[in-house]
C-alpha cells in the first residue's frame, strides 16, 4: 500500500470520528477533524512512548510524568468531542489539562520564579482556536487560577526546592523557553491552518453561490427601505442588459417605467409596514447593445422582509425575486385580442342575421303581396295596364334585390372557403368602366346623382377575371350612389401606376367616420347597423370586394371625411395571373381569419 493510500485511509477514519451535527458543514467539520486528529495522535503517541522512555532513562521525574499525563489526556478529550460534538467544552478540557501541566511543572521547578509559568499565556491563546470569546475568557480564568494556586503554594513554602529535580537552572530556563516557543508556534500553525482552510472553503462556497446565481433566470436582490439595491445577482444583465454595479443603488429603480414607480415603492413600504410578502407587476426598460433603451419588458417582483436587520446599519432589508413575464403578458394580450375578436365576430353575425332577415323579408313581402294581387281576377279587373306594369316591375325589382343578397352571401362563402375560381383573361379597362357606368346610370339618374368617368391614356390591357373586376366596380359604384345625396357627383375611372392599374371611385356623399374606416370590409359590418338606418344593405358588399381584390394580389385604399365624401382606389397588378397566389381550399366553418384580406390604408382627406 502506498503512502497516499495510507493517508487517504487515515483521513477517511478521521472523517468518521466527526460528530454528525457538524458533518454537513465543511468549515466546522474541518475544525473538528483537525482537533480530533491532533489530540488523538498525541494521546496515543504518549502512551506508546512512555514505556520507551522508561526503558532508556530508567527513572521518571514528576514533571515528566505530568507531561506524559497531559499528552495522554488529549486522547480522551478527542473522543469526547467525537461523541458529543461540543467543540467549546473540548477546548475548555484542554485548557484545564494544560494549566494543570504548567502548574505542576512550575511547582517543582521554582514556583513563582519558574520560567514555565509563562506557558500560562498560551492557555487563552489555544482557547482562541475555538472561535468563542466565552471559551477564551474561561480559559484565561483557569490560567489565572493556576497562577494564583502556584503563588499561594509557594508562599506557604510547600513546594519542593528547585534543585530537587536534578536539573540546573540554566537547563530549565532553556527547556522552558524553547518549549513555550515551540508550543506557541504549534498553536500559531493550527490557527493559520484554520484560517487558510476557512478562506478556501469560503472561496469555494462563494464560487458555488456565484455559479448558482449566474445560472438563475430570476433576479434576486436586496433592497433598503427606500428601494435602493444593495445586492443583486448577475441575472440582471440577461434580463435588463445591466451589469450588477450599474444596478446598485438607484440604478435598478431608474429603469422602472415612470408610471409604475409609485406602485413599486408602495410594495416596498408595504413589506416593511406589514412584514408580509408582496407581489407587483411592472415594466422596466431594457438596455440595448448600443447603450440605449431597447424597449420595455414586463417584470413580476415578489418581495418580503428579512427576519434579521442589516448587521452593520441595523436597518431592515427586503429580499426580492424578480422574473421576466413578458411572454406571459403577450399571451394574455393575444388571448384578450382573440376574445375581443371572437366577441366582435359574434356580434357581427348577430347583426347580420337581424339585417339579413330584414333584407330577405322586405322583397319577399313585395313579391308575395303583389303576386297575390295580380292573381285575383276580381281585383285585377279594376287595374289598368299601367298598374299591371308597375306591380310587375315591383315584383321584378324585389326579385332582383333578393337575388343580389343571395349572390353576395354565396360569393362571400366561396371566397372564405377558397373555392372562388379566378379566370384571368386580358380585357380593355376602359370598356369595362363604361359598361359599369351605364349599368349604374339609371340608379344615379333616379337619385339625381351625377355620374362621370375618366380613364388615363394608353392604358394596357388588364389580365384579370373580368367578371370579378366588374363585380368590384359595380359594388363600389352602387355604394357611392347609395350614400350620395341629390346633386352630388360620383366619378369612376382608371390610371396606370408602374406595374399596376388603379381603379378609382370618388363621391361627394355622406362620407365615413374615421373610427369606421378600419372596420370596412369586415364581414357583416355596417357603419349604420340599426333597423332605422337610412340605407339598405347586408354589409357584405365591401367584404366581397376585398376578397376578390385579395385573390388578384391587389390592395384597396380608402380615404374619407365625414360629410365631405369618400375616395376608394383599387390597385391591381397588370398581370394578376402571375401576381396572385392561390388560396388553399378549406371548410367554410373554419375561422375567417384564415383568409388574409388585402391591406386597407386609412389616409387623411
């Protein structure tokens, strides 16, 4: 077995002698282990060397017996510490034993004049290794009592004469001085060992704590009653981009959002006032890579007062654990927006059902009513030809209106489900605009609204679905005429902008409120959705328009001022077949958000 193995075995044996009460504390365990090892080895060595001493010298003096007794007494003291774990009591037992040794030797080597009395100064020094001021005080009292005992015995002349030992005064002085210096050096070495071991363990513990702190995702900090930071973990760099030095004092508080600072300070004061845990959510600015602010992050801080005040200032301190909750806040916002969107969609559908029932009931009532009138001979005979034509025209108009409602619903359903097929073909934009103007002309004339058209020169042919483009323009023209008053003007036209064709419809009608512009084109939305609204409609027309524009890869811009009119411009790629991306077919019951509508820009007039 090598020397290393022997020392390792002895070290494990000494570890086993350490009392379980301190085995988990590396610093105290090391002190106990050193004390037990040194004293146990000394005691065993004394018992082993005493027979050898007797064999070599053949006689034993009183001081020799006292020395061997003191050294041998160290072993029971070591075993006492091993069994009880009472470190202070073990040091007091050693102080008693060493004081008895010094008193005995001094008594046989001159009493008060013995150089060995100076060894009593080492008694409180050795007791200081216990780390207890109480043990040092008691050890000093024991040394003083020993000195007083020697003085008393010397005064009573009961001590033997100095030469009774058979050793000269010079030799005794040398032995006393060398022995005192040697034992003092041994105590100093033990103290230095304790100090070095304590520092090493402290460094290891600090490194371990630092490793834990650096790998924590949460920020742990200590605050004063004013909210100032006196300690903070390195996690603040990862969360807020601050180094720990910059976060101390008011550094952390300065990064709290101004609106959240009162709540932050209130949480700190409530902890001090009520001695209970507090929790607060606040925003804090994150420092960017360039040193500037990179935006705000949401933080949650849980804090409570420490059970003991600051050992230096005596002031109360607050322990806080702060974590980044930005992701949770984003999820909460997304859930809120989704809930609001779902509620809005539900309300819109409810309004749509109410409106659609009105839109269907009105023409159906006209169709059924006038057809019943015309089907009764006794009533029909009293009508002249003009009345027959008038009633037939009302039936026709009501049927056409009903067909338009059904077509809008079907078109919207096809667009949402991705089943609306675009058949692109080249056609002349000017002829399409003129055709749409002629179709809407009678309605504009009936309402006394002026309708004009203007197309740019040298317009190229537009490659798109002619039927869909016609439906877009008719819907926009119909809305423009519907929401214009007598004497107003509606203008339709087209122009080229780079690789796009702009189809525009401008009117001088009633206009649209600013808050409603961004909602236009949402299914079932109507700026005026009450039953007493001035203008009929289901609110699906512009939704169909936006869907058709999206299928062509285009965009729609709307600008309006309430009471002054509306300008709608549709931008389509010249070759829509190449620019548009086909929408995947899906179930109509799926959420409408699956279809991304074309962008709508709200511009000032």
